């Protein structure tokens, strides 16, 4: 009976034998005798490489002779995944493309995509290289919105030789501002001669710049903070009567 166990850097063979015998086939210096007794022969192979993959034979010198086989597969993990983006800065509503590559592995790795906590489908392509290794490239195409700004896109590589192998890239999305005007003072109806305080609130990316004004009057404001403008007297009466308030937002 033959059993096979695999450690990080060694492969062990446990063989039942009935009397001592020499090991003329194990001429590689990487093979070491671990245990030799009346009913077991154990050898180890260190520094395993791809060339060590294949079938190993244990021969029992009985009458008739017997043989047992062990097929050994060598796993080679991929290199660090590489994630690339077609666009560094995106605009809301536009489509973008990312690629992730897992190179030089055996067997071929599988690639999954996550945007935040949502899994997205990619299109994988597998290539077999001259040294019998596999390179896998997955292409992801999706449309962005303003909620995607700052969102991580994660490439996860699944392979039997490694765990939790991943790379990620954060999205930068520019989006149109949302503008709101609120009356801060007074509460309720506005009477002629009273102060009136309005607040212009705008949220967008990139940095915003605004102009507030009415009846030929312009007040520039930095919209990193709330844009505010106060007016009194007949100007506000005209504002209320003719709704001449206007707002321009510039990128």
C-alpha cells in the first residue's frame, strides 16, 4: 500500500515492504531516507520543482514482484496580481475597463471581481506559456455613477496554492453638482425692509465655483463651504416679485 503526504517543501512516500532492499533509483541528492524498518520505507524529496511532477513507482520484491504508483502534481502559485485601469479619472455615466493578471501559475488561477461588496462578472483569457505555466488575464467593463467615487475595485485570485490573493484600485469619479437654495432667515413670510438670508448648497466633483446674484449684482463664492448671500429692502422685493435670482455653477 502506498500513501502520499505533501508538506510545504517536501513530499513523503510511505511504502510497506517485507524485507530490506537498496534504493538504486533514488540517485537525486534531494531524496533523503526518513525511515527504514521491517514494514515501512519513508523517503523525502526536498526543494520540489515542476520537473519533479509525474508518476513515482514503489517496487516490492516479492514473488511475484508487486508495484504501487503515486501520481504527484506540483502546484505553483501565481505572482502578485496586477490590476490596471484604462482611465485614472472618470465622469459619471461613462464606461470604463480594468484588467487583472495572474502570471506563471500551475494550474491556471481563477479571477473574481468585486466593486465594494458586489461581485461583477469579468471575461477571463488563459494562456499557456512555453515553460508549461499559465497566465490568466480577466477584463472587467462597467459604467460608473457618483456613488462609485472612492469605491474600491478588487481583483481576487483563487488558486489551490495560495489564499486571499488580491489587488485593488480605488475609483475617482467626477459628477455634476446638485444645487439647493434654502431660506435661512427669516422663517415664514418675508416682508419689505427685512433682511433675507439665502444659502446655496452645491455638492459635486471636482472643486466648484459659483456666482450668486440678481438685478445685475454678482457675488462670487467658494462652494467648498455653503454659499451665502444676504440682501435687504427693495432688491429683495424685486427678487420676490420677479424671481430674478440666478445661479451659475462652473467646473
